[in-house]
């Protein structure tokens, strides 16, 4: 009997193809939104996990702004998105305090400088260019090395030297060697000491810095460019023993807190905290997109119910004939309910297919890798089935309750 219902539903849908497609639009948009947000969340979690595995769990980051709030167990329970771009409050005193913490191998402060960059041939860089003021220890913390040339050393922190990313080297000098060339930063000559090896964008970077298009300059030279004052955005610490990361993070937090007079205007993040940040951010996004998708599905469900009511009116004679030759109310109910479910399931299938295509395109052409799990697909199917049942029951009941004599008349 179910097979017959499905055949009848497909026949009815095929007779009004465009009307059926337009009816499905709300379901298609809703399911696509839900699947994509969950796929992006899962994909980013996997990227972060992979990045942590590659980078190691022995890195602690001190950042300006109270970015996260944790429970007593150290789990991230809230992310203050607005504090990601807060004004820098870290100083060189904080750097020295971090260096004095037992178990810390390397400390690398990072500050960002905003200034025009011009090559010795007069070519000006614009767009996604980041000038990073730091110390030589940044290589050990980021597990990066110089591809050609060499990095500046600690005694050279006040010299006008620069190490550039491979993207900058290609944009300024093409295939020519960049080492030894001169570029102007804020009308000051800097000698290119080296070119960094390429690096994949890191999901752990909360400010989305493209280090392939970055210029590394010594911290002291950056202070001279900024008139003697420089706000440190973050301080990166690499530990001797990763197993002591939590204890070290608590000690670092307490030491810096004392230095800041008890003001928690900074955050101390362990490697595992970045996963918590991703979870919290996508929880908010999932709630928001879920609400939008819910509205879309509701509108889509109303549309399906409306079209099914119209279909019942148009097929009044068919219902009367079927009842006159022995069809029961239950069979009529089943026929129209299955038709509503088929319409929503087709809409859901189209939405899932679109999501898979978008995910594949993003994996191929961007650095974002959405991950569509089987449970996400099954959840989407369950939602579409529920929408079909809820919004198809009223038209189906109306069809089942029609009087056969009135219908034939």
C-alpha cells in the first residue's frame, strides 16, 4: 500500500513540477542552512584538532582582552567575541614576567604595526599585508623556519631588518631573490634578512593573520617606528613539558594578574582552550542559524500545507470516486499524508545535496574544510520527515473527511 501511495504522490508532483519546486523552497533553504552550519562547526573542530596535533599542546598564549570565561574545571563556558579586537594592554613587563615562569622555554611577544610598505623599485603593497613586530623566538613557538636567508637575532632587535613571508616576496620581487633587497616601511629603510617558508592559515589564530603575507620586524625597530611606544597584542609561550600546561597557565595568569593590579583585562589560553572557543562560537552561530532555518522550515511547512489544501480541493472528484469504490478514510488520509511527506523529503534531499556541493567547493577552493557527518544528514532527514507529517496532517484529514456523495456532486 505504501508503494502505491508513493507512486500516486510522485504522479501528482510530476503533474505540477514548478508548483512543487516552489513549495519546497522553504524546506530546501532551511535544510541547507542547518547542514552547512553543523558541517562548518565540525570541520573547524577537526582543523583545530589537527593544528593542535601539529603545533603541540605545549603552547600558551596571553592575549589582550578577557576573551574567555572558564568554570572551576578549566573548561571554556563563554567567549567574549568583542574582546578579540580590544585595545592592547600587554607590555614588555608582562613579557619579562612570562620569561621568569618555571618551565617556559621560549617567549615571543607579537605586536602589529600599521604602515605602508614600498619596495626598492617603488612598488607599493596594499591589501592583506601584516607587519608583525616580534623576537627571534617566534620561530620556535610557531614551528616555522626561514626558507632562504636567515632570521634576525636577539642582539639585532633594534636594527632595521625584516623577514618576509613567501607571498610578500612573490608580490614584490617575483622570481628574483629578495634577500638583501631594501624595502621602506613608514618611509624607513629595512634590509630583507630572509624569506619564511610557506605556512597554512591556522584556525588557532583568532585575528585571522595571514603569515604568508606578513613581514617580521624586530620589536625594538617597531618601537622606533611607533615613536617609542608599542602595544603588544599577544605573548606566545612554549613550554618544556606539555603535561604541565594547565598548571603553568594558572601560574602565568596569577603573575600577570598581579602585575595588572588585579584587573583581568587579558586572557591566558592553553591549546585545548581553542577547541572550547570554537565550540562556544559555533554554539552561538548554530542557535542563530537554527532560528533562521526554523523560520524558513516553518514558512516552507505552511507553503506545503497550503498547496496540499489546494490539491485536496482540486482533487475532490478523485476522492469521491475512490471512496465510492471502497477506499476508506484511513487510505485517503495515508495517500495525502504520504504525498506531503514526499514533497518535504525531496526538498530535504535537494537541500542536503546543495550542502554537499557547497562543502566540496569550499574544501577545494578555500582553506575552510566543512565536514558533513552521517549523523548531520540523518538529523536533516528526520527534520524534513517531521515537517512533512506536521504540516501534511491537516490537508490529509480534510481529504479523508470529505463526503463521497458531495465530492462526486
